């Protein structure tokens, strides 16, 4: 009889303790219980490991609270949802193989030295500047004061989510985004080779890097979760680590022009170059293809490109292409509290710092680029053929990016 009474007492105390834990964690988890049976990532579902009599010793001592954290976080682990974009047949077969295996979580790399204080201070300055500029009434730009709920879903397609590691990356074209997309593919394990996740960023083909089926973005939440999408986004924005990389806005424009109009790119030639040639280069009937245009030495000049950006007719027809769209329009820094702001000018240091902060530097390294990068010192030469008044108008167009991310006003270009 005594044993039965003790058993009932333990059951009651245990139930009360679990209720208390649920109350404590409710604030952090929010409405995660709404998604118990809903996948939150397009990646393959990883089954739980079979029971083992012996488990390897972890470098971190286990605790009851850490077990509860794991229980809560499983609601944000990858699922098996249908991809919203067409997936290559090879990638589909790889995903099916992935469901048959279990990928153990790796032990975090232990560093003997902490991150350098100057790197921490650099991040604090950048994040503090963002907060100050977003609160500064002297800086005005479209969409600055709207809430996250007011952002149209089509404007959230640059936010890539990795549920496996709790990371959100806002990619900015012409700011090493190809390599950061490679990093995200490796971390999310969305690309398999013979059933094994790809681990070498450089080995990922460029066509797959920019294939939308390789990435799960906030924009895809709408098709998958409907009216619950924005709420789930907020849960992830609260719990996950968010980062982006930026560069000097004028140098980014030079880089975009060099890549898209000085090289043979049929798509950009037909969509943009022909328009520029007709409007600003006295070419009423430009060559039909980029090969024909290059054969006779015809392509838009850099001043033509600047004219196109400043022409009010341009955005009446369509929004700026992502390669020259302002960062504040791509990544919404006044609505999203980014945990890390990298600069291309300090890319190597920032990448190492970020991967350590994310605790994934034992999984992947940021690849160094050997390509001919556009340098800030080239600005004077490139803008020498652009009228000063056009340069000033261009600065007004990109001033929010200059001020939000701490780039100096290019007075040498604007005061001639």
C-alpha cells in the first residue's frame, strides 16, 4: 500500500514539474506546437538513430534542461515537404537516398583562443550603426518604418533558411553571394553525392548554386504554410542567427556592370542591354543576340547603365534587378535585427569570425576567390565619364546603403 501511495505522489509531482517547464518555455517557443506535424525545411528528413547500449561521451556534460531544449528544437528541424520549385532529377534521387540514413551531429570544434576583441568590437559598431540609422529621422527611404508584417512575401526571397543549424542568410548579389550560397547548401545538406552530403564548397557547380530548389527561402513559406507563414518566420527570426554581407554601393554597381554587360550574357542582353542601347546609345534596332552585338563591338557603356538606373521609366516597368537593387530593399535591415554584418572589404576576417560564431567552422571553410574582384580604387576611373550631376543623383538613390552600413560619402566623385 505504501509503495502504491509513493508511486502516485511521484506521478503527481512529475506532472506538476512538466507543466512548470512548459510554462517556462512557452515564451521562447510561442506557437511552435502548431507545427508539430509540419516540415519547415525542404531538406531530407533524417530519422532518429537506433537505440545503442553505449553512446560516445560528449565534451559537454548532459543536463535535463539541455534535453528539454533538444525536445523543443526538434519542432524546427528539417522535414520532408514537397519543394516549391522544380528539382533536378539527380537531386531528387539524392534526396530519396538521404532518407535512408542518419547523419550524426558533429562535435563542435574547441578553440584554444577566443575571437579577437577587435573583431567583436567591429561587429558591435556595425550593428549599433544599423540600429542608430534605422532610428534616425534624417535618413528617409521607402519602407523604412513599416513593420515586418507589412513586407510583401515576394520581397522575402533573399532570406535563405538553414533549419539544421538555425541560420538565416540574406544574400546580396555581387557580394560573394555565390560562395555563401555554397556554404548554406553544405550546412543544410541539400546536395548529396552517392548518398553523402557534399562537403567541398568549390565542388558545387555554379548552376546548382543559384538553383532555387537548393535553397529554402522565406518567400517559399507562403506556399507551404499559408496564413501561419509570417508567424513562423518571426519564430525563426527570434531563435536563429541572422547575417548578411555588403560592400561599397558604387563599387557593387561597377561589379554588376562588368559581370553582366562586359561579358556575354544572353539573358541580361535581351532584358536590359537592348533597352539601354535603344534609349541612350542611338541604337533603335540593336543586334538581336549578344554574340552579334559583341561581334560588332556594341554594348551599353557604363554611363548608359547609370542613365538606366536614374531613368524614372525604369522602375515603372519593373523593380530593379537584384544585382543592382539596394541592399535595404533586399534584406530589410530596419525590420530584421541582424546578428552579424559582414563587409566584402574585410571578407576573410569576417567569414572566419562568422563561421566560428555559428559554430560550424568544423564543418565548412569559406572558399577564397581568385577571380578579378572590382576594387574601390577603380571608382575614379569608372565614374570619370559619368556627369557629376548624374553621380550626385546616383548617390541619393543609394544613400541609405552608404549610411546604414558605414560607407563614407564619395566626396571626391560628388564635388568635382
